[in-house]
């Protein structure tokens, strides 16, 4: 037996260790070292020690760390904990399985901290009060299965690890970590973010891995027919596209190239199968800054990210601990540089020194969520973890085929991309030709990071672009060529909200100055109010929907994320403004006037197949400063 493995197997409560297996590997890595708690991600101790040795560092990042981005989070004091590696061994999977404890970890007094009835009530409130009032597209609300055990934490996580290594397949990381007071074991399917450096070119590639859509294998065994039916489910497809959009916002912040979408792919595990994309781009940022700017995955928080954190704080009863945070392994590659591999902390069980066991499980709530189904989903997810840990007896499943290889599956996956924006599906090269090249733009961030994607697309046209938070915008911006009033959550009529009130002031001042203005989503609604159009709440929010529209004579497939809409009242025109509206409902999709243009949809979204062309057209119109001279005319959608 190897030295470190022996010490891990006989560890006491004060001996820190980590054991992890990466996807598809026949080897298991073991680590020990010094435990260091730090305040911020920037304080993670990367760099040479006294002998110029750069150690690996494994960091446990709790959810509360999202406050570093200025987002809301309940503070439970969960430490930002670093294991500064002083000793590392690699052992074969077979030897680890042979040596890990096979005894059970009995749990008593098990149950959810939030009852089924109470969780269903939370779901209803989130749908009505948050999604139904324009606060966002989707939100992940979690509850926890809790129990107690008399098995010491350091032994419990090793027993759980053996069960996971024996019974779970397809996980990105399968791991056990023990430090004084914080112990966990899990099999997470999802890499959140990774940074890898090419040894030849030195180029640093950032990769993210949005996963959404869960196909639970039937007890009779999964078949190609079952899976193809799942791939055709509109709800599952929309949820995946929404999280891709949210992670592309992050990629646009950390990567000069903006990021490219690869996939979709299939991630098959022992009892369920996911659909996923890979996002890739290049970045020169410090790996700790990459991690900070991508906290945390929308698959376990929601979108838009900032408001999702506020919704979580309003509706979850207690702090999240490490759930939806990440494990982050920083590996030195020389010259003071590090690579990063950071999987999401889901499908994970936690146990503290007092024997309290927690298994968090969340559900993604969208406009058409059914409360009882979401209750069942959290129960099934918790049961799945407990089963994988060997705590619950598994239900026998029939044989399951390789679903990705089944006839028609790859065709169905490829078909998902046919309606997406090709701009994000291919390498992005600047096209600094035309009326936008060399012009300047400031995008006002109204707390939706779609602004990062807007900025990247405008830079593609050769513009010089900056993004300013709504609270920092001053009158000095009158000199910028184009002001883009950005999207954001909320009710455009709620002037008691300082953010909404400030967006009204910014749009009004720009109109009064006669300076070029492009207004998007929330700001489009603000502009409509100032032009005298009424705002109404949609019966069914358009969150993550695609609409095929005639926008000023061009057919455009555009993605929408809105709960409120401006409406054209009958045939009454708005003087000097050209309006594209639905002929039946009067919903206003876009407007053009002298020196301004606006759009309700998100032209920057991956859902906007024709968004780049439309963005160039509307921005060009605003900069041209020429009114169309035509009165409002509803057009069909």
C-alpha cells in the first residue's frame, strides 16, 4: 500500500486530505497539506514558497463568496478553505477500491428541512412574484435532506467515496475531501470553469460546461426511443439554451474572443443522462479572477445571475454552505502561472464534526413549472445521491444502451443548433468595415450581464465599447457616439426602484440631447413609456422564447426574455416613430425614430439567429440620426 493512501485510510479528525478521480481515469489522486482559510479569491495562496516551489492548491469555494461580485447571499461563515498541497500520490483505481472502507454509514432522523407542502408553496411564490413580475427567466431553489450519523466524518466520506467509485459512471469528478469541520463526498457531473495553457503557444483556453436537461432512465432500462422523445421536449431544450446564454455572458467577460459554443453533447451516467454544451475562449486574466467573474453556474442559481442571487436570498430559509459553489484545483505550469479545474459542488453530501449530514437538492423553476413536479424532482435528486452513497438500496434498472450512439440521436442534437446564432457557434473574427467602425459606444448595465455579449458583438463591428453600471453613469456620456441603454430585470413602471428610475433619467436625457440611443429590453420599455405607449404584463412571460418577426422589412429570428411589453393602442401612431408590432396583440417588438432605435428582444442572445445583423442595422440607424418619416404600422409576427 502506498504511504499516503495508508495515512488517509487511518486519518484522524485533524488530518486533512482530498481524494479525487477525474472523468474516465483509471487513476485516483490523493492530496494532503496545510489548511489555510482566506477572505477572498484573490488571497488564494498561489505562488512560490520559500524554496521557489509552486504548490498545487485545492480550494473549497462556498456559495457566500458570490458577495465578491456584489451579489446577495446569506452569510453562514462557511470558510473559503485552501488545501496547500505538500504531498501528492497517484494510485490505481483498483487499489483504492480494494482499500477503501466498505462498511455502511448509518443515518438516523432523516428528512427534508423544508416539507413538501412548504417547498411547493415556495415554487408558487417564485413563479408568481419573481418570474411573473419580470425578475428573471429561471431560478434554482434548494432544500436539504438532513440526518445524523455516529460515523466519524473522515471515515464517512471515504465509505461514501467507495460507493460512488463503484456505482456511479460518467461523473466529471468523483471525490472525498476532509478538513477539520468541513467534509464532503460527491460525484459531480459538471465542470463549471477550467483554464488550461498550451505548452507550445502559451495560449490559455477557458472552458465552461453548461449542463441542463435531465433524462431519468426508466426502470426497464433506457432506449433510443425514450431518449429521442426527451430530446424533443421543448421545456428541456429551452432550459439548456437559457443556461448557455447565461454562461456566454460570463465567457464574454473573461475572454477577449467572447467564447465559442461547441456541441450539444450527451453526458450519460448510471441512472440519468444530461445534455450539455462546451464553451471555449481564450483569456489572459489571472485564474483567480476568471473564477471570480464566473461565480456561479446558472444551472444552480438562475438568470439573470445578480437577481437570481437576490431571489435565492429571499426564498431559501438558510445559507447554502458549499452547495452550488465549486472545488477549484490550481495546478502550477511554470513561470508563476497556474491552470484551473473547478467542478460544481452538486450531487454531494456533507458531514460535520458533530455528525450532521446534509444532502442539498434544487430544482430549476421556470414560467411553466409545476410545484408538485418540482417537489418530486428535489426528492428524486436527494434520493439519487443517497442511493449512490450506498445509504439507500438502489432500484434495479434494466439494461441501458449507449444513448449517444442510438440512431437519430446525433441528428436530433445537431438540429438544436439550426435556430441558434451562428456568430456564437464559430470562431469570431472582427469585421471593422461599415458605418459602425471606429465609433464609440457606452453600454449602460441595468443588472443583466447580457451587456457583456452586446459589447462583444459591437466590438466585432469595429466599435470601441465600454460597459458602465447604471449607478455610475453621468452626463459626461453625452459625448459618446452611441449610448446603449441595456436590459435588466424588473417592472419598467416601478419608479420606486432606484435602478429603474435612473434608467428613465438616462433615456430621457439622451432623447432630449438628440444624441444616438439604442434601447434594449427593459430600456426599450422605458423608451416606449416616454413616447406615450402603455406597458402591460404578459399573460405568459416570454423567457427564453424565440419569435420569428418582420422587423422593418427583414425577417428575423430573435430570442426574448421579457415579462412586460409595450403595446400599440389600436392604430394610433406615435409621431415620427416607426414601430414593428404584432398585428393581433399590438405587442411592440422594435422602434425607430430620429437618432434612436430600440428592441424588446435580446439580439446578443444565442437564441437570436439573426441578432447580429439586426443589431448592426438598429445601431446604424441610431447613429445615422435620420427619422424614417413613417408613422407606426403594425406588422405580423
